[in-house]
C-alpha cells in the first residue's frame, strides 16, 4: 500500500462506480478500500475519497451535459497537518 497521502480530494458522486472507475483509470491510482458507500483511491501524489450521494438525494440531482454550476460543491480538498491543535491555534494568531 502506498504511503499516506498528505493531500487529497473528497468527491461526492451520484454514480459511485462510474466516478471511481474513471478516476482510477485517469490517475493511475489503486483502490485502497471500497464498499457500497465510498471508494478510496491512492497514487503516489494524492488520495481520492469518492463518497456515494445517498439515493434519496441523488434522485434529485440532474447531471447536465455540458455541466452547469452547482450550489453545493461536489469536490472538497483535504490537507494532512502534523498537529491539529497547533493548526487551530495558528488560525487565531
């Protein structure tokens, strides 16, 4: 298994399998974990966590072609920090 990625993306997906397969092929990433609600892909550079949008919410989302702007972001970056408490204090200084 690759080393822990220090940065990555959380992607909310209407179709978990399609988005996971696409990202795996494009990035050349390996699947670290997969179940019915999320897939974790990791390469040497980054980690992707692809989270399935619950069916009751996904049914209300239309995927437009070409894509249109959304009110809620589908992609959220994450960053690993050495000390979470110190990071919080740094934001208040």
